[in-house]
C-alpha cells in the first residue's frame, strides 16, 4: 500500500529544482503531483483496473432496499464500530456563519433516534454562536474502512438541561474539568494560561461531583434528509436518499445517480 517513498521523494526533488524561484507554485505543483501519484495506487486496488471484488461481505448486501433510514444507519454504525480503527462516531458538522459562509468541523455523535442526532459542545464556541443565529446544519460520516458515507441535513435545537446533565456525569473527571476550563474557540494567549485554568478548576472542584457548566450542552440535528452512499467498483456507487417533511412524518426514498 502507498507510494514507494523514494519515487515520491525524487519527484518532489525535481519539482523543487525547477520551481525554486516560484515558491508558491512549488507548493501547488507538489500538492497536485502527490495526489496524482497516489491515484494509480488506490485505483488499481479499489476500482478501475482490478477485477471486481467486494472488499468485504458488508458491501454485498443490497442496502438500497431499506425502507427506513434509522435502522440502516444503526446497522452501518455497528459495522463501522467493528471496522474503524478509531472514532467510528466522528462526524463532520457543517454550519453557516452570519455572512452565509459555511464552516465545518468534527464532532462526536453521542446518541441518535427518530428525533435526531446529538453531539455535545460549548454553547459559546464558534459553532454554538453560528447555530444560535442559524439553527440549521449538516452532518457527514465517512467510514473509510467500509467505503461508506452518510449525509444528514436538517434543523438543530439545543437539548434539554436534564439530558445534558445525564450525559455530563458519565464523562471522565478531567473532561468535566476541561469543559469548565476551555473557553472554546476564544483566543488563548498560551498553553500555560489554559493549564492554569485547568489547575484552578481542579482545586475548585477538588471534592464531590462536578456540576455541568451552564455553557456546555448538546445540540440535536433533526434530519429531514439522510443519504447513504456506498462505494462500488468502477465508480458505479450506490446512493439512496430519504426525505421527510418534518419529525414524525413518513420517509420517502429516492435512488440517486452517483
Ligand atoms: C475526531 C474529533 C472529534 C471531536 N469531537 C468534538 C465534540 O464532540 N465536541 C466539540 O465541541 N468539539 C469536538 N472536536 C473539536 C472540534 O472539531 C472543533 O475544533 C471545536 O469544537 C471548535 O469548533 P468551533 O470553533 O467551530 O466551535 C472534535 C475534533 C475531532 C478531530
């Protein structure tokens, strides 16, 4: 797997000689070259020239026959939990800022059901402020080990305090301290300043249970659109999209061109 390092290096070296006088272009050219060099590797193993071969048995079942997205999501997440090396619940959360400029970052899924998909964060963070102004977003899961993607879109709301409290008590003590010490997304003058804040709250909450900070809670994205994507040989991927008009309404399913 991967590009032989020597070939890679030589390529970069030549690029460097030819483009040394144009520093920026050097970077652009190398970045493009690196990706081009990688392509034949994964192409030959994954898609174009190799015999059609399902990477594992999970890709052979026809998920496009599913008539309901939540159970399918649960099955795919269970598969990912077995096959991903780390963080199978990691998902990209996309929001928009007040100028309509999209913003995206990773968060961890902490629960899901018909009502929605829940993650936890600092309410005063960049994402928190963006969601207060525009409570709409998108989530993307990409499970590389399965060559699968799931996309969700819909409105978001803050979860109830009770629900946030119930989750907060399950977190490791140091993570609870971190929730107090981190002014997430605000400028931080130094690592030391953060460590001092951690020490301060460790002393403050030296004994007894640590309460949940008022500005630390969760959001629930209620999906109105959920799309499942599965890699297939020759880029003939399968996509199915479920849509509903609102929570509690029935889902309709559409197959999409890849
Ligand atoms: C794998 C992974 C999981 C993360 N999970 C969370 C999370 O559950 N909640 C959170 O607030 N930040 C999480 N982060 C950090 C966020 O990506 C982000 O840096 C932080 O929330 C600040 O984002 P913001 O400035 O847009 O609010 C995670 C980062 C990674 C790489």
